[in-house]
């Protein structure tokens, strides 16, 4: 009788453990995003302008360098930080300055942000400044977009066409 | 302060464990095998993972379909294996955290145990990295949600040339190459987890990494039943053009993700790192005051290696002898990992109270509580027994330890008590000494609960010494019916009282040296 009770007790303990595992392995359901919302993702990876422009190396200087290492131009690596501004329906939702990546500050400036917006029609304006000294945005993109519920729209920069895209 | 936190928690935990003791018994009680169960779940995950991998297609477009096919077309094998893979992973999280909590509550994480405790922290990180990485591979909506959130969380560190999240902007940006990398991570990280698990137990002598067979079978049957009743299934296929609005999260692994959504990556990193540092710091908050380490007496150590075999923390090693005595080796104690439990003293063949010398010197001894003090304490306790007891009332001496039942609370007139750091410190010759010299009628040994000795093996070794399975044995001439054991936790005082009453009655029925039972002698 005691053995039977022990087995039943063990079974009950296993049942409770399985119940806990089974339930919390998938419940309760989580809603990370509203059903009537859409998402705008800003994902720009773009190098800023060089801080110092390239200059031609003097011929005398070239003579002191082995032939295989000779370069006609001297291009300091450092780049300006890049500024990106995003306006949705006339309201600035994002404006940030990103330092160049890399130990020598010569890499791309990186931007990645998400903006949940209600589904529907929106005016989007993106402006990109390659240097903080620039008077105006080097790249600009403005478009009226129509987003369905749950749709993801990506704002990026295409280096081949050198333009901001939206898809 | 720390004791004020631990004691009430201990009371709750011990109560809970007591409930488990009833059906499972001390040997199978799952709460005493949490570390071993975690290992066991790891192996189930590994084996089921190998099976699932055979049918898994490593590509963005093929992964989801291959998992679906495995789950539905091959539910009796692939489906069950997939469920095993998921539920055993979840169970591993549960047992790991309870294991950690239990070690904290029972104060088994400080002192020499600090390394084991601290090495558990990377295990938790690797466990989570392994588990979450597995969810990515299904490439369903849950995978999409977890993948993007994970990459955004990692991107916050700014250590990647391009944001990882850029790989998941559109369906076209997620390549098979990236998918192969994810699969590689899901194989490599669990291997690191396994290495971390072995590092975790490397400083423990005889670590329990396998649960008892009965518990292992029961656990496997439980997983099988769960896999049949509620098989693991996928969400809809991932679509990077659409945002995921609803997910059935695995809360054991993904609890942090809603927090990430609410508070952002920076806050979550702060929480994760602060918690990790805090947990690593706990063993020194405050640190455990350990008494002086055991000392070896060169003249009395004959290199028998019993202390080496019995030390629960591997603090005793055998070294080549250099003092010219005719024994090949000598015991050596590493004071940094000695807990001063005295189990080595209990194992030493020179530790006998029969010696006539006033000052007992043993091969290995505790500087703060020498064997000679144990004999003096024993004699002093026995001297407290009333000269005249009610007729037939047996005289009993109880040996208790510092971590088990509180023997000081015993107030019976016919009972005296002596405390030791661990019951494993008691050489069996002390029982011989007491009974054969008629200093008492019975000896009752108590300690922690069975299978839960604070010093790991004090109870095991004591029982094996009593039954003659382990050196030093209790001599055959000692009447076994006059030696009882009662294993229990600090909260089991009532159990000891019941046991004393039963032992008293039992001894009353035994024949005395005169040949009459205590009862008969009384009459």
C-alpha cells in the first residue's frame, strides 16, 4: 500500500513539473506589437566625408619610398560623423549623430532604429548630412507612404546609386 | 543579516523537501539531485538534438519546412525528439535555477565552494545563448521575433562592423550563409556549455553528475508524456516583410525579451551584467569564516590514504614521503580548499580513543577541535549522565553535527549529547569505546538529512563505516542493535525526539551485560 502511495506521489510530482514546463514553454501569449501598427526601420550605414581632403604627394617624397609602396595621393583616413534626421508627418522622430566606426575613425557611421507607426498614410522625410560642417543635407528623401497593418518599411542608403531608398 | 535571510528560506525549503522525501525517499528526492538532473537534461537535449539535426535543412527557405515535416509527418520519432529537445532545455533552466537558489539558501556557496558558485554564472549565460539560438533555427515567427530582438540587443554594444540586425531587414538580406552561422553557434555554444559544466564540478570530489536510475527513468517518462500530450510546434513561417504581433514565448528562455521591448537594450545589459556581478560577488558578502585547516602529523601518518579517499573536497592529496619513514607517501592538506569538517579525522586509523595517552595525537587532526577534545567532550558528556536513573532506563549518548538537527535542545534525563563539525568526523572506535566500556547503553548518531550532508559525504561514510563497507570499520564485537542513526535537518527536532523515545524503548528490551533486559533488571 505504501509503495502504491509512493508511486502515486511521485506521479503527482512529475505531473506538476510537466505542467509547469509545458505551460510556460508557450504560455501566456505575448504581443510585442500592436495589431493595427506598422513599423518603419531606419537602417543606414554610410561613411562621412573625409576630414582632410586627399592631397597629391610631392615627387621628392615619393623617391624616398619603395616603389611598391608609392602612392600618388595622400589621404588621411579620419572621417566626419554623419547626421541623420527622420521626420514622419512633419514631426522629427529621430535625429542623431553617429561617429565613424573603426579604431581610426575611418569606417562607416551606423544607424539602426525602429519606429512603430499607426497603419495608414504617412509623410516621410529623411535627411543625411555627411559632415557636421555641411550647410545642407547631402542626401534627402521625401515620400508619402502607405503602410498596411504589420507591414515593415525600411529606410536605407544604397551606395551604388548613392541615394536614400525606401522599401 | 545573511542568516536572517537564509533561515526562513531554509525552513520553507526543508519543509518542501520533506514532502518530496515521502514519495521519492531520500535517495531519489529530485531536490537533492538538481545539479545531476541539469546534466541529465543536457544529455537528453544533446541526443535529441543530434536526431533532429539529421532531418534539419540548413537554409533560410528549407529550415521551417523541414521542422514542420519532422513534427507532423514523423510525429512518433522526429516530433517526439523535437519536443524532448525543447522541454528538456526548459527543464534544465528550471533545475539550474532551483539548484542555484538551493545552494544559496543552504549556505553552500561560500568558502571553498566559491569557485563552483562563480563558475555557475557563465553556465547560465551559455545556457541561455544555447537555448535562444535553438529557437532561431526553426525560422518561424517566434524565431524572427527572437532573432531580431537578440541582434538589436547585441548591436547595442557597438562591437560589430555592421549592425547584426541589418541581416534581417528584408527577406533578401537574410542569407543561407548567415543561417549556417546560426546553426554553427547552436552547436558550438552548447559544447562550451558542456566544458563550463565540467569546470563547474572540477574542484569537487566525486561530483554527482548522474541522477539515480529511478529518478532518471521517471524524468524521461515525464518528458515522453509531455511530448505526447503537448508536442512542441512551430508558429507560422517567418516573414521579414511583416512585423510579428503575437508570439507564444517560451518564458523560461525569453523572459528578458518583453523587458527588452519595454526598457531597451541598454537597460537590459545593465540588469544582466549587474546581476551577474552581484551573483559572483555573493560568496564574499560576507565571506565564510572557516576554521583552521586540518593538519597532518608526520610521525603518526602512515600514508594509508583513507583521509585522501574520504575528503569531500579533494583537499587531501598523497605526496611522496621525504622524512625517511618506511611508508611510500604522506597525506598533505591544501588549506585553501579544506572546509575543516573533520571527515579526514574520522577516516584516520590512528584516531582512536582507546589510547591511554592524555593527549591523543592522530595522523591528521583539526587544530580547532582535536580528537583529544572530542574524547574529552565525550567523557564530559557521559559524566553528566545521572548516577541513578529510573529502573530499566537506558543511558544514551547522541553525537550530532553543527548543521543537522540541533542536539542541544534534547533535555531527556537519560540522554547526553556531543557535537562535532560533521558526523563523518566520528571514528567508529568511539562507539566501540563507549559501548564496550559500558559508558552508555546506546549510541545515536545524527547529522544532516540523508543525501544532503552539508559536508557532502559525512553521512555516507558514517553509514558505510558502521556496516563495514568502508575503512575504518566499526569492530564486529560492537553490538549493532545499540547503535542507531537519525538523519535530519535543523528543523527536524521532533523527529529526533521520536527517535530517542523509540531508541530508549528498544534499548529497554535488550539484554544487559547481566543477561537480563533492562525491563527485567528493573523488575
